[in-house]
C-alpha cells in the first residue's frame, strides 16, 4: 500500500480544529492500515516527524431513506501526534 491508499482524507471538524493547536491531526484511513503504515504514510506525504498514532474504528450509523433503514459504512479514524514545532499545511487556512 502506498501513502495515497492509506490516507483517505483529512477530517476537518470543530473538534479536530481544536486538536491542531496541540499538534494533533485527524485522518480517515484505510480499514486494514496499521499504526506503522499510517505513521510512514503521514511522514512520506507531508515530510513531518510523527511521534504517536491513535486509531479507532468508527461504526456506521443507521440512516433512513423513506421507509428503508440503511447502514452507512464503517470506517477507521487516526489521530496523528506530530513532534513539537511540526505542522501540516493542508489544515491551515488559505
């Protein structure tokens, strides 16, 4: 797997924006990606030093489409902690 297969998209929410002040960045990652894979992918893609990776499996939520109840896909989230002084510029404003 290359880094573009592992890192699906950055997660930009109010909570993840507050975490950026502490040097923590959130990504949606491939379900089969390990912490070591995620660390290598972030370091290669953004040229930063990763200190720690926390992962969690997010269960899909039920959504209603008229009379049908459909489950959304389950996905994996990773919170990446960078070394002090490091930042990822895609999360910064324009």
